[in-house]
């Protein structure tokens, strides 16, 4: 069995990577357009880095189809 490394990204960093606000991430998650955050602690949530990367790849592919 292989061991995958798991990296979490907090809201602020995820928003910065995508060039949007934290509220936009929250709204996209609520609307099902972006992965749901994962509860990391009582006051901490984040996203899997691989989910953010997959989202970015899918958006890039979608935008290229529209041209």
C-alpha cells in the first residue's frame, strides 16, 4: 500500500492561490462549485491541496473549451 502525503490549505491561502476572496470560496463550496472545506480543529477548516489543484485544472480545461 502506498503512502500519499496529504497537504491542507487554509481559507486565506486557498483564496490567494485562486485570486478570489474567502467569501467567494465559501459561496462556491455552498453552491457545490468548489470542494467542501474539511474541519481540522474546533476553529479551523481547510481544503486538500490536491482538491484545489484539481479544481484549477478543471477550470482551465473548461475555459479552453469555450474559446
